[in-house]
C-alpha cells in the first residue's frame, strides 16, 4: 500500500471517529453546549483538557523551535508547564466554585459591571483569535503534506472538519472528541520518538536517550553540538540570548496559560469543586507524557537533518542534487517541497546543496574558498520538523500515517476549544448577557453555533497570513491573555479591594500597551506579503514582543490598584461573595448546587 493511501486511511478513520462522537454527544441545551452538562468525570476531563492544551504549537511547532534554537527555546516547555500548575492551584477550583459558564461572566459578576464583562469579552476574543490562527496554520501544514496539496487547501479542508464536529457537538461533543484526540496525538508523538531514540541511542525512552550515547559511543548532545558549531550555528546546549528576555518570556507564557479562557472553561464541566482539583492533577500527568518527550524529539531531529545534509560529515561534501532526486532516503524532501514549506537551490551550480550558516564570519572564508554562494537549503519551515521526522528517520509508512493523524488531532482539538470560548463569549456574554437578555435557550444555542461558524471563517482568513511559526503565534496569544485576563482573575479571587472601575481600567491598560508593543515594531499588518515573524530591534532593550505579556500584566495590576484606590470601595455583598469563593467550606459541592 502506498504512503498516500496509508495517510488517507489513518486521517480518514480518525475524522470519522471524531464526527461520530460529536453526533453521539450532540449538545441539546445551552448547559451541554457551554459546560457539557457539568457531568464529566475528572479523569475524562483531564484527558480532554490535555488535548485542548496540547495544541499545534505543542505537537507540531515546539520541537521544531527547540531543534533549531536549542536551550533558549526550552522556555516554551518551562512556561507552558509552569503556567498550567499555576492555573490548577490558583484559579481552576475557585472559578468552578463560582459556578458560571464563562470567564467573562465571572468577571462581570465579580466586578458587578456589564462594562467589565464586555471588556473581558474583547480581551478574550483578541487572545483567542490570535491563538486560533496558530491552530489553523498547523491544520493547513499537516493537511498540505499528507494529502500532498498546497497548505491553503489543507487549511480549508481542516476548517470544514472543525465546523462539522464543534458546531454541532458543543462542549459535550468536543469533550469526548478531545479524549479520542488525546489518545491519537500522544500515540502518534510517542511511537516515532521511541523508534528514533532506539535508532540513535539504543534507548527506547526518548527522554533518557537524549542524555545517552550514539553508536560511536559519543554522547548525543556532544555530537550534536559539534555538528551545529561546525556548520556555523550556535552551540545547541548553550544559552545565547538575553537572560532578562528569557525570564520575561517564560513568565509571560506561565501567566498567559493561567488566563486562557478555553482551558479554564474545561473546569466548568465537572460536577464538583473537588473534581476540578482532580482534573487539574490528571491533566498534568497527561501533559507530561508529551512534554518530557519533546526535547528529545527536537534534538534528535536536528541531528538527523544535519547528517542527511552532510552524509559524510562536515569535513566531507554536502548532499548532491542527484542524491536528493534519486535516493529513497531523501524522497521526503520532494514530497514536502510540494507544500511550499521546504525548498533548496543549487546557487553555484556544483551539483550539491550546501547547508550552513552563511552569516557566520568563520565560515565566510571557507565559503569563498569553496565557491559556495550562501545556504542552499533556502526554506525549512520549522513547523514541518515533527511531521517530517518519521520520514527523515526512514520509519515505516504506518508510523508516518499515524503522525499525520496525531498532528491534525492536536491542532483540531485546541481549535475546537478556542472556537467554543469565542462562541460562548459572543452568544452568552454579548448577546444573552447584554444585547438581548430575553433570548430563549433555543435562540441562544443557534446564536452560539452561528458565531462559532463565523469565528472559523475569521480564523481561516487570518491563518492564510500568520505572523510567524505556529508556536510563535501562540506565544503572542499567551502574552495578550497574560496582560489582560490573568490579572483580572487573580484580583477577582484574591483581593476584595479591586472594584469595577479599577478592573476595567487595568484590563484595558494591559491589553492596549501589549498590542501597541507587538505591532509597533512587529509591523505585521503594515508590511504587505510577509508572514515572517521578527523581533529585531525591540523597543525596550532586549524585551521581545513575545515576552511583553509579563510587563503588560504588571501594568494591569498597577493601574487596577491605583484606580481602585482613587474610587469607591467594593460593595460589602461583593466582598462577601469573594470570601465565599475562596473559603474551602463546602468544597465538595458546587456553588450552583450541581
């Protein structure tokens, strides 16, 4: 059976499963659409939350960013994992005890203000739409490769699949679909990692193989460091960026994680507050299975691609064009070239494809001596690395098909969760909560589905020209959530002093200052025909736009406290409400009696 047919079988079977589950668990009420009827078991919810959490950024993009940067990009792992712990300990149980459907509804009630609720909706939409761009980008990349079509058509096909099971199933359908997607994605991520770890180190556990030795007896990381430095790149295991920026970036990811509405919503689906705590613990277990493997996947993939481009070592010659075109070991390159995400050019006509850092001063003399005219691997989109990894390592065809299904499962699961958060904000908070409070449940359910369909269209349009690699786009979304939503939730739970005016002023200040910082020097909307993310020449020293969320959050906190101190004190009934949410009394029963 050829590879294309295998891909169709794996992807088609997984999609049939997802849509079948959505039909079986179709939401028939707003409670089922928004919160799955609050009847999800903690283990089930933990697995669904893990799938919701581990997006295209985690599955597709993160290992690629680590592979091509090394130590510095381990901050993605630290920030996202630490942020989930922060969410589980400080926010999830209290928000579940409050007993509402959405984050915006909590903010509106806690700060006794419809304005606060609307500002929260705006913040949620900005962060969620930015986030969903990265997911749709991952969908397009995965579909484009495994259906051997342009990524544009892959994006359109993927959006139709999301529409089919998310619009009709709601939170109830998405929850059980995400359980299936977690099983698919973790299997698809782990199996090729085990194969590759065995090939390179003889150790079946990738996390241990990362620190093991290759067949030559040389430690894997030592060998990788030697190869990448020979090619003019920075040492893989060394820090080579700003420590201040790395700390701020990690913090931005952490608090952004704790402010992501689509993850918080998952804790509204369990029967009791104690179940929310157990869900958080189970989720961390399920997340750890992938996050402990990702560094090994990145390092081993970088080693494999470097050795493929220099099959006789860096002291020999680069791979020849003829070898790329005829050797089955390089067939994956021609396949990925069709997607537009991989490209090469024999610039000097020597019949070889030199891959090296052509900006490295030490190599420029060697390049002139050998007649090289720059790096001839002209395009290697980092988001393809995990998906291409099984092909690079010459693994069996069924593994390649499985990875196709896994990459799509990761992107689709998070896209569905984000679209639910967006539709809930529009239908429940904006329409039902403000514009048409007398709307019937049937009308609200229809509005939720229509708003989700509209969100899919917007996500596709923006996904056609994303601001960077999938994980970078997601990092921007985390920064926006960190600057706007997280401080409001923390102050809403742990401070009775913050009033409605302070909360609104803080959210707006954090959101606006972060957006300005991102776009003033990123220039994404103002540079036509570009989707290349750059943080060159940051406005504040070494602080890049992906790291600014932490500073935006500090601005939010400061403005909220100053404005609250200058305005009327929080009403006593709201203070009593805050105290009742924080006190663990009755933790076994939710505030709404369910």
